[in-house]
C-alpha cells in the first residue's frame, strides 16, 4: 500500500512539473516583419557601402613586401603585437593581442624609411596607396597591404552573449554583430536597437534602428564602423516577467519539496 501511494504521489509530481514547464509563454520572435512570407525573392534598397576611415588610436596592420628580405623584416616589425593577452572563452575580446601601427592623437603613424605619415580620415585603400608611393622611393614595385587590427564591435543589453569582438572584415552589419552576440533574447526590443558611434571629430552619435522593418537595410548605420557599440534595450515588461517567473519557480519548487516530504514520511512508516 505504501509503495502504491508513493508511486501515485510521484506521478502527481511529474504531472505538476510538466504542466509548469509547458505553461511557459512561447513566443515566435521575427526580424523584418514587413517582409511577406508568400514570395520567394524580394529586393530592397540598401545604403551604399562606404569604407571606414582611420581615426586617432586606431591600429593599422601594414604589410610591405619588397625584393629585399632584410628590408621586409625591418618594415614589418611595426606589426608586432602592442597588447598581449588572450580571447575570452565565449569568443569575445578579453585582452586579445592587437598587432599593427598605432595612430597617434594627431593622426600620424611612424614607419621605417618613410618616417611620419598622416593617415587620419583616410580609408585603408588610401593608406595603402600613400605607403606604396613613399616606399617606391626606396624599393622597386613594393607590395603593400593595409587593414584594421582593432575593428572592435561591442554588443550589450538583451542579447545572449554580451561582449566585444574583433571583426575580420571592414563592412560588418548590425545583423552580423547581433549574430556574434548570440541573437537578441525574447526580452529585447528589436524595434529600437541603439547604435553608439564615435564621429570623426570625437563626438558621440546615437542612432536608433528598427530591426522589425526592412527599412533597416537602408539605414546609414546598417554597416558598422570600428569601436561601434550596439545596445539592445529590454522590453517594458522585462522586470515584471522576471519577477513573475521567479515567483512561479519558487511555488513549483515548494510544491515539489512538500510532495517529497510526504513521500518520504509514507515510506518510512
């Protein structure tokens, strides 16, 4: 009889726990809700891609190849890491090593042979051409490659993995950044994502982007720039829902503990 009662109580406990789990609110969260789901292909106007420009405190990886191996070793010493460290276990940026030439406050870099070179407000293509022109005075047909070493994007707020990333290309989108952060949670506002950007004169610019609408493709902030910060605001019911779920969980745990006590008491009789 005691075993039958114990089995009945265990069955009740399982039913209660299952009901609690499946009663959780399930939401289907979608981006670009104005795009019809009844067509195969739809084209949208997007903002033209413009290359980011170099600013003070940027780090440029500049690789120069000439016919002289000894000169190559000297020219590329500036690409040694200037900040040692390691990436975080979550894939984000801890004190990750950054290699390259640091742009000073006046917008200059200092390279072997050519000395100081003004690069502020230039694209990497323009920097490459400027370095190549200078190097051509000392070497025949030098090959120059330039890229950002510190193309860092920070994603904060209601995302699954808020952190900072070093991006390998020069035209990442806000969708890329959110994807790297593990997507927006069900409590994040997709219709009002905040982008914080530092302008060329050092001022902070804040832009709102509506990822519920395909108009985001045509936003001037759809393509990100070095040191951009993406912030996803929580929905207004975030606090209330968190409190409600916590209260529910406490009630479920209390019920489970009560049943376990009853089962134990019956079994030891």
